[in-house]
C-alpha cells in the first residue's frame, strides 16, 4: 500500500512547521502550500487528504471545498479554523468537509482526526464498490432489485464455483430453473446444462431418462440412448421437481451421487461421468422426508446449499419493474404503444397475491397488451385482477357499490400515502449519499444520533 499524501494548506509558516512536526512519525508524505491558488493546482495530484485553513490570503477555504466538490474529487478535507462556532463547522460540512479542528489543538487530536478521516474514506470506497456489485435491477435473466432478490443473486454467485449440490425451493413460477441455469453459467463448467422435470415424465420412463438405455431394454427401445446424466458430463444436471421422484429411483440416484457411476437400463457396464447436480422443488422437502415420500439420506446429499426463491408477492416494487419490462416486451411483439402504468394500476398489481407468481404476471400482461390499445395501462384493463381482489362479502348490489367506492378511495390513497418506514429509509439513504457515506456527517444534518443510522443500516442489511 502506498504512503498517503497529505496536502497542508496553511499561510502561516510557523503553524505549518508545527503541524508537520505533529505528523513527523506518521506514515504520511506532507505537501505544504501557502495559498488557495497553489492548493487548487496541487489538487491535480489527487492527494489522499487535505488539511485546510479556512482563512487564506487570496481566498476563503470554502471556495476550495466547493472546487473539490465540483470536480468530483473524493479525498477527505479537515478544516482548520480559529473561529470554532457551530455555524462555521456546519458551513464547512455542508461544503464537503469531513471534519474540523479548532485552533489551538494538540498533536494527538490532529493524528486521530486525520487517521479517522482516511479510514472512513477507505471504508466508504469499499462500501461503494460493494453497493455497485449488489444493487442490481437485473441478474442473469432475473428482473428485480428487492433485498430478497439481492440475497438470491449473492447466493447464486457464491455457490456457482463450488461443486456442492444446490437445492432451490420455492413456489411454481418463481424462477427456479432460471436460477439453476445462472449457477451453471457462472460455474465455468464446459459441458451442457441439462434440465429434467421429474414431475413431467412417467415413473416407468424416468430411470431411462436419467441414465439412458441399451437397445431392446424394454418395449420401444429400438436403439441405444444416452440419458441426461451422460449428456450433462462436464456440465450441470438440473433435477426439477425432484420430490416427485419415486422411492425406488431415489435409491439409484443416491448411489449415482455417491459414486459418479451408473448403468444404463438393460445394460451391464458401469459408466463414469463428471456432473454438477442442481435440483429444485415447489414442495417442502423436509415435510416430504417426514411423510416418508423422500429419502432422508438423499435429502442430506442434495440439500447442501439451499436457496429459497421468494414468491412475487413478497418482492415489493419488483412487481412493477417486471410488469414494465413485460409490457414493453409484449407491446413490441404485438405492435402496440406502451408508455406507462397508471398509479392506480400499479397499486392493483401490488395488491394482488400472485399465486402463479411471474408466470401469472406474464399471462396477465400479455392479455392486457393484446386486448387493449391504450398507451397508459389503467385498472379497468386488469379485469382478472380486479375480480380476484374483490371482497367476498360484497354479494348484494348495495354492498358491491359501497365496496367499490371504498376500494376506489383506498386505491387513490395508496398511491398518495407512503409508509413512514419507507420515507425514513429514503431520507437516511439520501443523506448518506450526499455525505459520501459519512454517517456522522449525515447524522448532523438529519439531527439524529449516528447510532440511530448504524442501527437502521444493520436492520435493513438483515432483511
């Protein structure tokens, strides 16, 4: 790691020598200039930090802070001033200062302040890089920036390079096969991705589908056939709806997983393959084990890296992000004009429970695009969703009319009133963004304790 360069901007030579003496044994290279013009020129060398006197012979130190901000420079600036009023400190922090020192100050105070500023700057850079990596709206075929999906993205990336079996759980339509393919694509394996739906193939043909068969092994076996296990050699074998597999075949699958060897149906020769196993189910695999429908030893063999795919109803604003993308896609296919969803249409989409998840949303969007020509999507175009969310108590015409009026009123309010927690989070994140991730600085402007911000960040990070 290279030595940090500290730009000292101080017009009084005696004070400059004093500060340099304070920092003599610190791991810094000190560059001293005596006026604002020289400081602005020295910024071209991008120093690690600035120690800046506000009272300079040719300009106010706040002008240098302004130039730093306008040029997009990120080094921390510690303001030195003899005018230690809170207003001076606030003005400096608003202009971009990381901290301030009031003359006179001790050597230890200068060392600690400078060390803290540099450490915060380094931490901010790490956090910014981390946020750029995780705050994604799309990922390997997925659309959505919710916290739950960010966790799924990270889990897929972490599991991809491992040889361990990945076990996806989740309702139908949540994207388990897309996730399995993402694992394969990121794994670096050179073979094929071979999916097999255990619930869509008759039980008496499943063994042949997995392991293949020789000619004449059974009626209709007119030629030798390679199974999915062989086709996935050096690649990934995806067993979808694995809990649908019958117990007898589960035993053979377990043996295959333990040895990497199998025998074709009707054959007598052991074959070796190198496959990565990824599986999925829309059932509760532990409940299937307790019910005796799924072998416990096979469960533990497969359930090494569990990843749960959240249902659409738990993904918040992802619903709108996906819907907008689908509307654009299908509108282009059908030659329709699509501009946006109305606020009330967005509210209706978010209120719906989506039992069919993304598949259901695709079906709804395609229907709306085909049946309507309006560029703005309104609630009355979403007939199926409107009826699905009606209150079953509203049986009489009077009750139906009353309920319709209340629903319309609630829809209008839902589009105009935001949850307090959402507003609070937005305010804190906006303040941190403006303060370059500096929690203490953000706390000053938000008029709250830094501990409150740290506690909130920890809570949001665990959601």
